[in-house]
C-alpha cells in the first residue's frame, strides 16, 4: 500500500523566511526614519513587560498550543524508545550543545568581529534558543516527513510539561556558567507569562471547541494559523525597528550568529535520527522525534529575550536569527529524512520495534 502524501506546508509557513526578510527591511526603515515612534512603542511597559509585544506573543502562541492533546499522554509507553530519544536530545543535549557552539563561535572564532559589549547578550540569546525545543512548527515538519500523528501529539504534550518546569532552571544554569547575570524574578515571570498562562488559555479554548466536535477545533485552528504568523511578523517589525541602526552599521552580525545556530540544528538532527535508528524506532516515529529537537520554539525564545534584555539587545537579535534560518534548514532536513528512508530501514530487522 502506498503512503499518502502529507498535507503541504501552508502559504505563510512556506515563505516564512521571505516574510522575515521583508520584516527586517520594514523594521529597519522604521527605526532609521521614525525612531520616535519605535521608542514610544518600546516604552509601553508594565513590570518590564512590553504590552504590544506581550499581546503579539500571546496571539502567536495560543493557537499553536491549542493543537496539544494532553489526552495523548497515555501513548507514551507504546512509543517509549522514540519518546526517550526526544527527551534525551531536547533536555540533556540540546541546551548544552547550543551553549558550547555559542562559546566557540561568539566568544572565540568571531569575537574580534562582533561588538565586544554584546558578546554576553548574543550568548544569552543562543542559550534561550537552545533551551526551547519546538512546540508548534513540529506539526508541520511531522506532516511533511510522514510522521505518526499520534506520536507527534504525545511528544509535544510531554515536551510542554517538561518545559514548564525545566526551561527556567536550565537557562539560569547556562547563563550562570557563561558568567551572565541571572534575573531569576524576570525569568520566572517569563515562564508564567509565555508558557503557563497561554497553555492554560489554549487548553481551555481547545476544550470548549471540542464540545462541538473535532471538526470545530480543526476549523478554528485553520482560521487562527495565519493570524499567528502575522503576529510573529508584526513583532519582528517592532524588534528590527530597534535593531535597524546596528544592522546597517554591522550587516555581517546576522551571518556570524547564524553559524552556531545552523551547526546546532544539523548536529541535533543527526543525533536524534541516528539514535532512533540505533534503537530500531520505526521511521514514522523517528521523523517527528528528530524534528522536534532540531526545530526551536522561537516564539518563546524571542519573547523571553525581549523581556530579559530588551528590544535593542544582542539576545533579541540572536533569537530572531533563529527564525530567519529555521524554515529553509528544516525543509532541507525533511527532504533528507524522507529520501533516507530506505537506508534507515536497512536491514529490515532494524525497524522491528518502536
């Protein structure tokens, strides 16, 4: 029996990199030509939280979190090998390897070309990316690599539960190791603001919609998906309105920050895929298990970077670079996973278990 083609990636998601480039241009122009407007928006804060950005973050995250089905947690045992790889790579390897790549390239290889007063801030942004494995876009990557839908739902639900408790301690640990001050109160506030509360709202809305049947939930998610991407792009315009001057003066910074992020993505994908094959995990489980670690919950990373360090910080810029390169790299990884299926399943006994 032939395997049906998965749903194609949506219009906004397919061209997300292009939209990000356009937002970089638009935000930069706003920052250079209307700095007073950018500063006024940046000054709209309550308890160190920028109100416009907070609203946009919630609009981005809540529809994505509505996809999570905590009822799928019962399937953990059925796919325990793939789930073990997911948890090991996401929480025991990914944050620490990103900190290592950042230390190598930001603190050493590129240190002479990067602004000296922003090195710690760039490191903080990379650490935030590394500590935030994907929650939303993994559904897209799973579809494209013909992943098992039930396993994808299960691993996202487990991952979000772990993130509630592990994100702040891991970020604090790595910032401390990197000799970067740890604002614990702001970090915990960020977890509550951008994980706990949106997750609770999303699950409440999901339950209300499911009262009218799964079709009502699916219809709502289809309507909300473009809104989420538009909110992300609007936030990027705001962000780059503050970063515009620095980008014009130092355009190579984005390219240098992209190097550790790219290497981290490829390393995590290779590790996850290899471990799944070693453990004889079925290919339709290995695909989403690989993709969730290789991709990032960049919405959370961007939001926390802004709260902790501000719009104009190197941390905020580093997290946005993660947005910039994620879609093309992940699409390439999807093709690699699909095209290597014959290799993955050879010999036939290599996929006997799951």
